[in-house]
C-alpha cells in the first residue's frame, strides 16, 4: 500500500537533511516499479512549506515547493528537517499546525534541529529524542521535559522518530522504508544509493 511522505521546507533548511530522506523515498519508489512492473509505487513524496513557492535552503539553493501547509494532500508520514530554525520556532501558527498534524499522521519524524520544532510544539514531552551532537546542550537546556539521548543516531518513541544529523537522517529514512515497505526494499535502496546503512 502506497505511503505519502511530506517533507517540510523553510528558508535556511539544511539541504541534505531534506534531500537525503527525499532521495531514499524516491529511490525506493523507483525500485518498487522496477522490481515489480505494473505494481503501484511504494511512496509518494511531497515538499511542503508555509506556502507554495521558492524557498532558499542553506548555501543559497533555491527549491520550488508545490504545496503549502494549508493545501497539501493527506499524509502518512511527516519529516521535519533541520537547519536554522529560529524563525520557525517563533511562528505560533506553524507550531499549532505541527500539533494538529501529529494527531493525523502515522509517523512524525525529524532530522537534526528539526527536533527543536517538535519539542517546541510539546510533542516530545516525556519522550526520548535526539538531535545533532552540537545542539544537544541547548536542546537539553531549552526542553528539560525531553529525555535526550546524546548517543543515538536516531530514536523511536511511539509514533515519533528523531535523527541526529545529516547521515543519521538517511539511516532513519531507510529504517522507515524497511518498516513501511519491507527490509528487502530498504537494503536494495541503500545499495542503489551506494550508501552504507547503519541500522
């Protein structure tokens, strides 16, 4: 059964925090079609921002986003990547929207400082979580109600999964492929990407 993945983008988002999982899911989708001609794809991936249009990722990369948070298709999984999240943290509309989305999706995931947005929305209260090693002290200080795991590459607690940093986000995305579409597809996807998956 096809799963729809939403990846939230914003100005100064870290490129590989979103592009890594994007590549994992879209590669898995292509491989599904190649391995089982005529079958439906395993994943559809949508890039979503506050509103449709162009966002400027870190390093000046421009990305055209098709959907806004008010008009995107129904999703099964959300991925919130990291980057410079200062403005996002102060956006009450976005934080409230995240709270609403948490109730409607099967899985809610973050990469790197994307965990700050989940914590700001109160979604990590009493849960284990992680973020980039460089941000662990600030994360623990700002959100003492979160059980911070500074050693894990990614942490799953209930329906929420947080990943430490760029390559950990790819590992997490491959785990999601394994969980949602089978370990064999995840292994083939990692091989296709020439990536050494740290399970």
